[in-house]
C-alpha cells in the first residue's frame, strides 16, 4: 500500500526586530506521521541570515533552540521531491501540536523589515 503524503502549511509574521515569536499550530486529526519539514519566507534573505528556532511536534523536540533556519531551507535548483528535510522514519503526530519558538537576530547582511515565516510539513495521512 502506497503512503499518501500531503503538505500542511503554517505561517506567522516576524514583525518586530529581535522579538521572539512563539506559535502553536494544530495538525489535522487525520495526520498520522510527519516525514519532513521545509522553511521558507516571503523574504528568504531575512529568514536565511536572521532566523533560528526550536521546533517540537507532539511534545518531542525535533530541532533544539537556536537551530538555524538556513539549514531547513531549500534553494530553487533543488528538485521539488528533494526539498524537505527528512525526519528519519518520521515523527508520530500524537496530539497533533506543533510548537515553534522563532528568534529573529540582528545581522548586518539583512536589515530588518517585517517578514512572513512559512513552515511546510510533509505529512502521512491515515
């Protein structure tokens, strides 16, 4: 039986320089396992140079505090099927809570302006 994967998108605004943003999102109750993650932005240079975060799914820390956003981004030269950062054998959705603690940090290579952070999760459905 083939695994059915769907992408689930969540986003939030980093609207103040240097101010941490904590968000909680709920996965659809039909999500069984999260297999991959991808970060993007309407201003990718700001996400790349300024962003870091801590991410947990269903209470399990997936990426620790200060994990650089650039490691979870993908370039335009990467084929669509290879863009996601794989999460090993996947993370069981459990209670379906996705928590992110995002930090915007000053960087002279990217002057601040408000920007949207987009999280895409590659999810296996029931």
